[in-house]
C-alpha cells in the first residue's frame, strides 16, 4: 500500500499515512480538518550510479592477475 505524506494547515502537523491511491483524503487526528498532501521525494535506480556487476569485477581481476603473472614469469626468465 502506498505511503503518503500530509500536512495539516490548521495545526501545522505532519502525518505519514498508508492508504490506497483512490481512498478519500484523511482527516487530521488532532483537529479533524482535511489534510494537504505534500510532494514527496522518490528515488529511482540510475545506471550511472549502480555498481559494476560482480562477474565484471571478477573478470577484470583475473585478467589483471594473469597479465601480472605473465610479466613476472618473463622477468624471471630474463634473469636466468
């Protein structure tokens, strides 16, 4: 069920109420007047801020480790 934020203009109180989208506007629990719905912020997922997939990180690590080992092996063979 959606959560809505309301403000009472009469007694200046804030309310967080869960109710259906088409339900009637609730009344203030303190003074009984109709509440005003506040604009609530919401979050969405953004592809630019999501972390990389675990498989990608693992593949990158393996590639880097493989390259490092190849370089170390070449250095050892050159020193002999």
